[in-house]
DNA sequence: GCCGTACTATGACGACTATCGTACTAGCTT
DNA sequence: AAGCTAGTACGATAGTCGTCATAGTACGGC
């Protein structure tokens, strides 16, 4: 798979280029409750968030794992800023490839959360 | 999990009731290439199709397995008609729970297929 | 009743997944 | 330089998943 080339000396991370993002991979990445929750919070924030500001009920290494799955599926973009690793939803790429998909999933997740809370 | 009760003497199959359909389960069910293909053909047909009219590149038991995953996730409805087992997308339930989701996924799948074919 | 068609159930197998703990690295702060 | 913070790499483990083959069940037609 083609990936972006890390600049020499930096700590850039490998991401799939837009054309290599697969629908099946995106759906699989979003089918895990924890990862769906991560993407929801990221989308809600509308800006970069560090891994550490998510208080997930799993260990640090498991957290790292889930963020990597999301990055490798093309759902999020990750970049180092000092010791922190910032995360952002790949809105432009995803909306170009699959118009409306992310919005539908986020809306569905919000509805389900509301349903669970009130029901 | 609550399921529909098979009528006595029939061969009705257990389906989750609408309220028990989980977004994560739906996304997971759709994240397999074969299952996504099944749902696409079913949606395209717009009517019930038997399992046997899908010519999937896997064995019969694997085919059965994939249809069951789709049914248990709440994506399709299955009913026996004689020896045939008919399948249909659970449009009403899915569109009520997650408006626009299935359409977005189907549209995304169609775009990806077109991209792959021409690219 | 017997046969064919359509699908299931069971058990197996290899691959992948989610999880963890421990040990480690990179960068900031003092 | 020393220490703290954020995150990684590695190995282990238990569980799930996709696949198959074999043997079996349910229904319709002859």
C-alpha cells in the first residue's frame, strides 16, 4: 500500500494516501465501540486532540493500538507535536471519497447514544 | 437479547427486534467485502432474493455464515419460502434507527466500485 | 415413499483482534 | 543532566472471525 513518506529526521507517521482508503476498512475501524467513541469526540471537538485527553477504560498500549487502527484505515490523521500525538478526523479525504458517510455514522452514533440514555 | 418468536411449527428465524440493533454491529456486518456485496445486490434488486442466487466465491457453509451474520446484526430479514431462504434489507428499521446510514454506505460502496473499475 | 434441491449444524483450523504488562524512547522542563 | 510526561514496541494470551468439509435436515416434486 502506498503511504505518505515521513520527512527525514522527523517522527512523521505512515498514513494511507486518499486513494488507498477502503470503505471496508473504514467501516471495520468504526465498528469497535471504543474507536467509534474516539471518532465521535474528535468530530465533536472539531479540532486536533491529543491521545492523552481521551480517558478510555483500557490500558495505554491498547489505546495506542486503537488510534493506530484508525490511522491505518484512513479515518484519522496523526501528527506529533512535542511529546503529544495529535489526532484529527480526515474529513476532507473521507468526504471526498464517501460523501455523507461520516456524517451519517456520527449522526447514527448520536441517536443511538441518546436512545440508550433515555431508554 | 430480545428476538422475534418463531411461530409454532414454522421455520422462522430469530431476528433482533428493532431496538436491539446496534450501530457497531451493523458496521461490523458491513465491513466484510462479501457481506457488503450481498447487501448491495439486495438493495439494488429492491426485492427478496434467495441465498442461492448469489454466486459468491466461497463454500455454501461460508455463505450461510455470512447471511446469518447479516441477519443477527439486523441488516437483513430472512424468511423461508419452501426450501429457499429469502433475504431482504431491513430498510424500515435501519432507516428509522439510523436515517441515511444505509444509503450513505451503499453510495460509498458504489463510488468505490466505480473508482476501482475505472482507476 | 424416494430423490433432488436448498440450506444448516458441527467441528476444525489458521488468521486476526483486543487486551495487558513490561520495558523502552522522545521531547519538555527544571 | 535528571526527571517527568506522552506515547511505542514487544511478547503473551484469550477470544473472535472467515473458511472449509462432512454429515444432516426440511421441503417440493415425481
